[in-house]
C-alpha cells in the first residue's frame, strides 16, 4: 500500500500541451463579447488601434469555434464571407506560432486568385503591424517573417498531397472540388504534426454524401453564414442580381443560405423549364458564340442571343469533334451567319484549354478564311473568360434563368438538351464525361448577362 502510494507520487500528472492558437481564437470571441456588452464605438474609443481588427468586423459565425478540436467547417452562401474568414484565421495561426500550413482550393487559379491574391486573400488580410508574407508563385509558397510557411495545392490533383505534413490545413470551397472526397482523405492524413493539427474548411454546401457524413463526425465543428448577413460588404447591383436570379427557388437555400438541399432538388436543369421557340431573327439584339475546346472529345460550340423583350435564347449548337483548325472554322462560320443578318456578334472563349492559343487559333482561322475568300476580312471580336470555379457553380445562375422562364431554346438542339437534363450537382467527370456543349452554352449566357447588365446600367 505504502509502496504503491510512493510510486504514484513519483509519476508526474499529465499536463495538456499549450494550445496558443485556440487561446487566440478565444481572445477573438472575448473581444466580440466585449463589443456586445459595451458597444462597438465604446471599444474603439478606448482602443482606436482595433478599428481594422478582424474580430471587430467579423460576425460570430466567421470566427473559428471557441472549443475547436480538429476540424472547423464554415457552411455559407455565395459571398457570405467564407474565404475572408479562413484567411484571417491563417494569420491568427501564424501569430500563435504555427509554422507549417497547407492551402488548397478547387483549382490552381482559385488558390492564387482567391486565397492568396484576392481581395479577401491572405496578402490583403495581413493584420496591421504584421509584416506581409512573401508570395513566391513558382514555389507555390507563402513565407512569413517569423519563419511560418504555407504551401499551396490544387484539388485537381489530390495525389500531390501525399507525403506532406502540416500543423494546419486550409481548404476553400470543398464542395466545388471535382475530387473533394479524395482531397479530404489526403488532408486528414497530412494534418499530423504539432500538438494540435487542424483543418479549417469553408464551402457553399452541396448534398454530397461525404460532406454530409463529415459534418456529423466527432471533433468537427460547423458554423453557418448566409449571403444576406454579409450584404453590407457586397455590391448593391450584385445583391439585386441575386434576388432576380434566385428569388423563389429551392436551390436558394443552398446557394444563399448555406443549407443542404436534398438530392432530388439538385438537378440543375429540369425538362419542365425548357421552353422551345423558333425565335424570329428580328427579336435578336446581340449574339455570343461560345467555344469550349475539348482536348480529346467534342468541342462545344453554342450560340446564344439577347432578345428585345429582355429574355435570352439558345440559337444554335455546332459542337463537333475536330482538329483545332476544324472547330475554329466552325466557330467563325457560325458567328458570320448572325453577322450576315445584321446582328452584332462576338466570340466567348474559355481559355483554360491551351491558354491564349484558343484566341490565336480563332484569329488564324479567320485570317485563312479571309485569304480563301470565305469572309470579307480577318476581323473577329473575342471575349475571354477563365474557369476558376467548378462546372456546377458556373451553371447555377444559368439554371436560375431557365427555371424563371427567361431562356428560350430553338428546336433541334437535342444533343445539348440531353446534356442539360443529365447534368446535376452529382456530376462526376470520370463517370459522366465532360459536358462541353453545356459548358459552351453557359459561357455564352454569362456573356449575355454581362451585356444586359451594362445595357441596363
């Protein structure tokens, strides 16, 4: 008995390792508690240096949870302030001594243009008085003055995460990742060093089984933020456009409220929404011919028009499997058909495939056709776009136009209609292939939406 007591006294009690990041998070919450208790203006009067501090600008849902264990998932609508919540949390982690960080988004462009260089990105969100980290794009690396380092990854290649290890992983728009579940599995294995390795993620939710399972797992804390809660930080014209596009739609619960919508409600295009109409040429005010080049499959070539009554129309589908020169000539011919009717027409090209070579291919085709006497000159108007979001996210506003009866379809577009009706939030590239006709239609209608907005301004 005495021997056992003596032995017990000789073994030191287990003491939890310090968790400075969690303590810093709790200090953020204490600051918000103080603001709620005595008022924003009173706090700033006593501490004017806090004017730009994130906890004074953020909503409670935008702060990591008080009792954060291993995973925080922020579910939010479009423009709800998800990315800015993550990037401010990264700076807090660095200030708390975390040195090894992994950053991932749906595409390489998303990492650079949103997480790093964007208006809510890590560079822009550097706290006052803190040296701005150095971004070396060729090394995919952010380096802070205290030695903390963040390395960036694209969700397009989950296997690239193998072998890496981090104290903190940051994942933006996980539901928009084509291989989201694979990415999450890899992140879970990468977050493995330090006393308290963690993953911080944000996304507009989609009813993907792996995400619904994730948010129910032990140690996963979930907060919600809606688009409407962030309205003061968003453009009035953007908010007006949202109301026009999403009003009365079930999917608004997902896209604006940040809530899950059941699977049967996630078809992006329904047959009941399709309005077939011959669309007389006299109604067409402007046409955009969009091309979505396929590396090995069909190249999407679709013409859409803005109509005199404010609606839109899908006018032609000339998609085909051909060489670059072949599809470029078809794009030019289609645009020339509408120009011959006296309708202003431009070309909308998605530049992910081959970068600027798409525009050069089209210009080369126009030059050759002019030399062959097929057209009067080599001039073509080209509007370029770059895909920085998943196909479903890009298609959602266009889906809204169909649901509201604002898009007409000329008869005979059977192959395009088949792609529309087979496309949903459950689309998988490996299983379902690439819907290049649909993609081209989406680009053309996005272009026309911008033209309509400019015309109405």
